[in-house]
C-alpha cells in the first residue's frame, strides 16, 4: 500500500472512532457503562439493640429516579445460627423523603425460628434528591456478646447511574410504614405456542384487592370461577344469640306470613334479585339463617307448651265425665 494512503486511512479510522464516541452522548450527557451490582458488608457491634440501623448506600436510578427497581440480598451468621433474605424495592419519580420497610420476597431464617428468624429488615428512603438504603435490627437473635457482620448484595433490575457508599449509624423505632413493591401485579398463564394468548390468573391492585381470573377485582379477594376447599372459616360479629334474650321481639307467624305474601321472601333475608346482583356475605347470611332457625325454634317451643296444656285440659275433661 502506498505510504501516502496511511494518513488517510488513519484519519478515516479516527473519524470512525469519533463517530462511535458521539453516539455515546445523549442530550449532552455521556452514556457511560452502568454497573448493575453492588456488594458491601456492615457490622453491628456486640450488644446492638432493636432499632439499631446502618445506612450503607445511596443509589441513582436513571430517568429522574422513575426507574428504580432493586433486589437486595443479605446473609449473616452469629454463633451457631445463620440467616439470609432477599428484598425488593421500587423507587419512582417524586417519592417522599420517608423511611419505609422493604418487602421480603425470600426468607432463609434461623433454623427453628420460623418466620421470626430474622434479625434485620431493609429500609428505603425514597427521597427524590437522595434515595438510599439502610439495614435495621428488628431482633437480636444469636450470641449477644458477638458482633454481627451482614453481607449485602444489591442488583439493580433497571439501570442505575451510580452507587455511593455510606456508613451512617443510628437508631430508629418509628418505622411503621411499608414501601410498595409495585403499583400493580399480573400473572398471565397459558400455552406459549397457542396464538390465542394467555389468560389472567392473578391480578393485584394498588388498593390491596386481589383477583383470580379477573383483571378488575372489586374486593380484597375476587374470584371469577368456582372455589373448592376442604375447609372455610368465616369470622363474623353480632352472632344472633340475642334471639334468646328475654326482651327480643319475636315476630309472630302472622307477621311472617304477611311479609312472605307481600315480598316473596323471609324477613331480613335478601331477595333472589339482590343475591343475583350483589351476591351474599357468607358470614352475614349464616347469621341471618341461624336467626330464622332460632325464631322457628322459639315458635315450636311455644306451640309445644300450648299442646301440652291442651292435652292436660283434655285429660282433665275426660276424668270429669
């Protein structure tokens, strides 16, 4: 190759590299490589108390903080006991400057301690100017005279701009709110080879309503379909023992008959149209049915007493003959 071509080739390569670099700029900002994982460890000194906490990292979700989605895993050992857990935190745009407890999605607690086998919770302060995480003691299990080192790993599910290591210690017994893990959640199930697509299996809304087979649950649990269970326990108040109180106004059979003729159903019991449109509350309906059964029982007892009285009078008349 001719020597005069070398500068031209070099200049062309330089121009190509500059062009590549220019693509790394967006709106005047350099598009640097983002690090999605962060690992650290913190140590709680021997004798730490419930409420003791350590802020360990500040985060920087891209897109004005609206994209924050973090998975935080911790593990630790103290004496002959060990535990671990994984938490899921969501930070969106313009969140409040408030510490809230992060939801745990996996629990490897102390053996034999069940769901209480954890010493620590993860808190998140979603301050839009300074979002950050801390670890807070909720129990003090293990050998109290030993310090406790917690190993921490955070995975940014979305892109995170930077991690800022912190080591701020303190104590906080005021946390009483939970950080929302999501605004809504859906589970679609089906055969991935079927072009008809999937069906909605479970839907959870921000108000806490959960739907099975429905995307618009209008109750804490709304099921669009049949329910099969070995046992169902319903808690209800105002159980109708009051029917047996001396001051209870027992409706007469004539009053009940009149209501049936006019309304077509028992007093206090919803009509077929109401049940069709609104459904029934199992606890409330069982209480109403028991109330009617107790009223019928009282009528039967009253009628039996009257029959016994008539029998005595009849026997008395027979003896007088």
